[in-house]
């Protein structure tokens, strides 16, 4: 069997087009421009790339983009003061603090200082609780993107066996909550899980969020299963020349795609959906803040 490739790049373009349509309507019918503020502390090169591309795509869909680039030595008090100002700014509907933060800053304290209604990353403790109790929440972008692709591929997810490998707060746990909400039977696996390979082989939906290059091979995959590969790992690629590298997922694409029914590639799968969902969350937050009906299909 050769799996259907779930094209996250193409799907993310349709999500961004939908977001752009709603932004245009918010402007034309309500005179409101959704605004997203991104806060970056320090000069981590990967974070700088993410922030740049978030800003570019925010502007492309017609939203206001504000970037705050702070010195790596910024004090916690100064960062909290900036977030307080953004919380009070009516032109800003979404606030994202780029993680990881430098060691001297308390990530939980900083994230929990964001107004939950503007917490477009969905990491605030209130949003975590709302999601866990099945209430209206801001949903973390990466799992939301995975859910959108799964719903698009399967239609209903009800009754399917899902295994999520990874239990992080930003991917594994919220992914499991979302699948549970869609009536999957969900198992979360992690580094201490026994017989993990057998467990994965029972999954109709297998989500890999581990951070270990190509760990999940074809013999972990149930024939016909849908495999969502969240992992982003850089490995040496001597075939491209000396010192060259390439990106791979947590899934060994070659062997898994020979067994799976559908699979997301890396790159071009989950990654592009994450930024699209950040934009979707900002529009959703803007609608909620202004008591305007939310766009359909852009949240969980
Ligand atoms: P974390 O490191 O926070 O969590 C990794 C999880 O994997 C942990 O729960 C850990 O278990 C589990 N794990 C580690 N080794 C094993 C193993 N051998 N067997 C089973 N489980 C294992 O990572 P994140 O959740 O933040 O990210 C996961 C991956 O997704 C990374 O590659 C990251 O780069 C990528 N990512 C991609 C995004 C995108 O937009 N595409 C966004 C966010 C992340 P334990 O808890 O027991 O230690």
C-alpha cells in the first residue's frame, strides 16, 4: 500500500484564505482589524525565523502585526509590564510570547499573565482547563492544525482508536484532549510506556510528537492507519554534500508510508498548519472580543 499524502502546505493555504476572507469581512462590516502581537525575548535564530514568518503571514491575511523584540537581558518585571499593556490594548486581539524564554524568566508566570481571551497559543492555564472540560477555549495551534487535517481526511473521528506519542503540554496533551472531544478512544504514550510498538500498531490514528528523528517505523503502523507526524528534527544529509542537513519527522516516512493509509510529510505537513491556526485563533479571538459570530471550521 502507498499512503495518501496529507498536504499540509496546500491545506494551510486554504485555511489562510478563509482567515483572509473573515478579516476582510470584519473590516468591511464592523470596521475592525484583527491584531496579533508577537513578543520575542533574545536572539535565538530559530525563534527569529518563526517570528519573521508569523509577522509576514499575519500581514498577508490583512491583519495588524506588531512585533516586540526585547533584549535577552530583559527583566521579568519589564516583560510582564509589556504584556499588561498589550492586554489593555483594544487593537490587539492575540498575544503570543515566543518560547522558549531565556532561563531567568518564569515561563508559566509569563504565559499566565496573558489575558486568556488573547492567548492565541492556548497555553494559559484557563484555556488548558477549558479545553480539558470541553468548554470553549483558545486551542493550541499545532494540535488544532492536526485536528483540522484529521477531520478533513476522515470526516467523523468518532470511535477511532488514537494513539498520541508524547505528553508535552504544547502538543501531546492538548492533541489527546481534542481527539477525545471528537470521540476517539485515546491512549497517550511516552518515554516510560511499555510495549509502545504494539500499542501504536493498534491505532487507527497515530500522532507522533516525540522529537526523535524517524523513531516510528512502518512496523509500528497499522495497515491503513492515518499517521500525523508533528516532529521536526534536523539530521545530517551527506547525500546533499558535506556538512549539509535536512529536516525529518519523528516518523520514518519511507517505511511508514508503505503501510499507512494516509500520512503527513515533514516538511510540508503539520508545520505550515501551525502558523495558519495561529492566524485562525487570532480571528476567533477578535470575533469573541467583539461579540461577532465566529467563523466556522477555524476552531475545534
Ligand atoms: P517535548 O520534548 O516537550 O515532549 C516529547 C515527548 O516525547 C515527551 O512526552 C516524552 O516522554 C516523549 N518521548 C521522548 N522519547 C520517547 C520515546 N523514546 N518513546 C516514547 N516517547 C518518548 O516535545 P514537544 O511536544 O514540544 O515536541 C515534539 C516534537 O514536535 C519535536 O520534534 C518538536 O520540534 C515538534 N514540534 C513541531 C511543531 C510544528 O509546528 N510542527 C510545533 C511544536 C513541536 P516523557 O514525557 O516521558 O519524557
